[in-house]
C-alpha cells in the first residue's frame, strides 16, 4: 500500500513562499523608492516665486551719531538725530529730527536739518521733509548760501539742491522766494521756478 507523502512543516512552507516572492517584493520596494525620489526632486524651472521683502526696518538707533570717512581718513559726512531706522529692502535710512554735516574736498561745510530725513545707504542723497534747511557756510571768497523749504532734496556728492515746493534762498543779505528751484553749486547756477519775490541787499558803499 502506497504511503502518502507528509507535507513539510509550516515553517518550511513559509520560507519557501518568502523565497519565491522575495524578488517581487524587492522590485516593488525599488519602484516605490524611485517614485518617492522623483516626487522629492525639484524640477528645473519649477522654482517658487520669491516673496518680496517687506518694508520693515531691520535695525534702529536712538540719539545716534554716525560718521563716514574718505579713503585718506578725512571725515566727509556726519549724521545725527533722535531716531534712525534702516530699511533693507531699499537700503534707505529714515531719520527723525535729522542733523547732517557734510565736508567737501575743498573743506567747505554744508549743514542740513529737518524734522525728518530719508537718505540712501551712503548718505550721498538726502530728502529733507518738514522745516528743511540747507546752509553752505561762507568762506573767505564767498558768502554763505541758505535754502529753506518744507522739502529739500540734497545731493551732497554733486553739491546740488532742488525743491518742487515753495523755497527761500538767501545769499548774504539777498533773499529770494520762489515756487521751486534747482541749485547746482559746481556750475554756480540757481534756477528759480514759478512766482518769485526778491529782496536785494543795498550795494556796499565804496571806500573813500
């Protein structure tokens, strides 16, 4: 009488099944890993739109004084005020109760002040707002010249001042009021705009 073959024990059957399907499982895991890698890799040209920086100060100073020097060590600009705020998105300075002193290469001094000032990063261009005043001090061969307005735009490096608002220009004892002006110190030209009123100093008496 034939004997029936005994079935292998269940651990052996499980091992055989795992051995048979192991290549399929490995291929499945490889495919899954490849799919995850593709999904995780950024696609060229599919970059996120950069978010524009907000107009917020990154630092502030109170009761400050800042000085800038030329390559030869001479002081060129001194800025002081009650409060300074720096905005990194525009690299500008906003100053409350600003007082600015600029020294030209010929050593002539220009002093500017206003209730509020906006300056670029190197202080070569300053907008003065509210009670704005710019005074270019006198030297032996030249009278002082003064500008007063609610707005003055001073370009310290090129020695120019402009305003689109009513302005008073005073040189020595002569005073002129106009609706706006452009002043170029290097060219020695003042362009007055709109309605003008002038008060001229009397001529100096000739020495006997």
